[in-house]
């Protein structure tokens, strides 16, 4: 199983930007589809953004389209999530996740998870 570690979270004002990074070790990174999920207190964990193995395909949940950008660097085994124009509804713990081959929107499809990084956005 690949090990994942997120970083880059913080407390920011609405309208600010933040960049999250996920670093992967212990697997063949280029064989994994990668994803960012988030979970707010009392809510289900939901997908935020997905990226294919080679980085040629990216997908976003509707609420972040136009504001967030997912990218990966297969030479460094990292996945980033650039978050712009943050709003309080983006407040959550953000998790990096990996699965072999094809992307998925479903939490249950992923077998490798990071520990999460907290993002708090205040109005």
C-alpha cells in the first residue's frame, strides 16, 4: 500500500488561496489515480478533485470548479490542490487518496489515505 502525507492546510480569510500537497511513498506512483476528498464535521467524506495516472484527466465536484486545480508530478511523487477564492463552505479536513489505475468519485474505491490536513476559512 502506498503511504500518503498531506500538508499545506491552515486558517485563512474568505477569498484567500491555499495550496495543499500530498507526498506519496512506497508504491509505483504513476500507476495510481489520485484524489482529494474533504470531510466537514457531521458530514460524509466527499470527493473534491480527481486526477488520472498520467495527469491527462482531471475532474472536480461542482462547488469547486473554476476555483480549485489538481495537478501531479510523477517525477516527485506528489499531488497538489491549488485552492483559490476560498469560502467558509470549504472548511473541512482534506484527505489525499490513491487507487490503482482509474479514477473514482467513491470513498470506498480508494484503499490508501493520508492523515488529513485541516483547512479553515472564516468570513
